[in-house]
C-alpha cells in the first residue's frame, strides 16, 4: 500500500513539473531565462505523459 501511495505522489509531481515546463516553454509563465521554444514544450509533454503512465502503473499494477 505504501509503495502505491509513493508511486501516485511521484506521478503527480512529474505531471506538475511537466505542466510547469510546458507553460514556461510556451511563454505563459514568465521566467528570467530565454527558455521558450518547442523543445521545452515537447519535453514538458513527455513529462506529463510519463506522469500519467506512472499514475496508471502505480494504481493498477503492471497489468494495468
């Protein structure tokens, strides 16, 4: 049960970091760096999809 909760928390954190990267890369969130561009948006989407995969894998198990 504890491993399932840890997986869910890591999945949520990964999704939030991916969403932040998408928003910063598209210019919605202002940052001090020149950190905008399609590469950052694609990397953020990969984080989001990875978080979704971790969420389903963590809640449903390896057969999910």
